[in-house]
């Protein structure tokens, strides 16, 4: 894929986003490099935020550490989030989308909707 300037957009990692309970594929996540920056691009089927909102996380492969990369708009079929290379280098390769409530708890709700592990 090339943009108007002809700079290549390179996909460096990708995964299917599957439901945790039934392992149904509900979307994809790709890490793309363009103009020296990395973006996590998430495309999903519509997900019901169930009265709250949807948050996109990168979870470390140790399953103990995670960082939020942004809020997924439920009406959007695809969104991109800028991420630093250091996150991937440190093992943050599990993409997780969770339902979050409008509360004062910034941590993960524990209600993961879909998840996938990035592979190059």
C-alpha cells in the first residue's frame, strides 16, 4: 500500500481478534510502519459497549503488565492508534479489547471482548 507521497506502508505484525469464550473471529489488528512511526490498526465487527465504552490494550506476553492505547469508537469499523516501538520490543504483543464502565477505575475491567497475539 502506498500513500500519495509514495512512501510505503509496511505491515510488521498482525493477528486475528477472537472472542475469548467461543474463539470466533471478530476482527483483525495490524501494526503498520509508515513515515518512521508505528500504528496499531484495529478493525472489528460492531461490538456493543454495553452501557460503557471499548478500550484497546496491549498486554505483555508475561500476562502481568498492560497498557491502554486508546478508546475504540463502537460505530467505527477501523481505527489506528500510535504506539512506540519500545512496547513491541518489551513484549507487549497481545491486543485486547475490553468493555469498560464509566467509573473511576483506570485499570482493565476484566471484561475482555476479543483478543489476539501479534505475530510477524
